[in-house]
């Protein structure tokens, strides 16, 4: 019975010692100051938001990271602050073993630039909005006309279709939204415009256009047309 009690006491002492050492180590680690901060952009997008802007949010307006103790950091709060930035889709903030405060940043992906007369902004890949950047201008279709709650979802899907297709992404440079909801599209190298109609059956219309283009470009007939009508999914109607 005595042996059993002494064994339990030793276990309690060892457990208490481990807790003490762990707490001591955590305290000492928390007292340590950061060496520096680093911003890392991931993905293929150019840098729309400056590193200096992200770093300022990262260190919460302090002069530099070297004056910040680890225990003062609220990583979740910093991530929420960064994620609220209009050009950032997602951030991951952590402290490396060597004391560097790192922010891994994924930016939003612009797929269309909207111009409504009073202001200009991007539509991103998820259908949200994104401000223009002083750092870089995205080469995406310029869209004029009205985008509202009624047509936003369908138009965002259309913009994604264009963005994801190498041919359409290169060929379609502008889109005009007509008052009746019909779309006019303008291409990069030829004088014709595309009467696309409404967004319904968009994939089939684009399929028809690509097939027509590949055939017409061989005989140079594209220069003869002023309008390519895609409203009818069974055929492509050309006007000289």
C-alpha cells in the first residue's frame, strides 16, 4: 500500500514538473520579440495590393515587427483584418520557428471590369466586387451597362466562362449590356460586333462562335462582316 502511494506521489510530482516547465517555456517564448514580418503572395495573379499595405495591416500600424512580442499577437484577429481587405480573398498568418511573422496572401481574381458612368470596379471570380488597383490593371473585358441583383449571378457565370476559355479570354475585349438585357460583345482584331442576345444558352452560343471563327478565319471572310448574330443556338447569322 505504501509503495502504491509513493508511486502516485512521484507521478504527481513529475506531472507537476512537466506542467511547470511547459508553462515556463511558453512564457519565455511569448516574451520573445519577432525578428521581422514577411508577406507572401500565392497564385498566378499579378500583385494588385502592395506588400507595404498588407504589411501595415499585419503589424497593426507599428513601425516594424521587431518590437512586437509573440504573446501580444492575435493571429485570428490579424487574419480577419486582412481578409476584410477588398483585394484579398484569403490569408493565412503564422509565426515561423525563427521568429518571422508571415502572411500568405491569396488575392481575388478579377474577371471583368465594370464601368457604369460614375464609377469603375472589377467583378471577381466568385461574383463579388473588387476595386481597381493603382499597382496593376487587369486585362479583362470592359463591361458597360447596368448590373443589378437580378442579372448579377448570370453575368458573373458568363464572365467566368470567358475567363476560363483561352480563346474567348483573348478574343472578347468588351461587353455592352443593353437596356433589354441583351448583350453586345466586341472582339480584339476585327470590326464586327457580336449580337449575343441574353445570357441563356451561353455555352452553346460560345461553342457556335468558336466553330464559326475557326472556319471563317481560314478564308479571311471575318473582315467582311459588321455583325455576328449568336441569338439563335442552331446557327450563326452574319451581316456584311
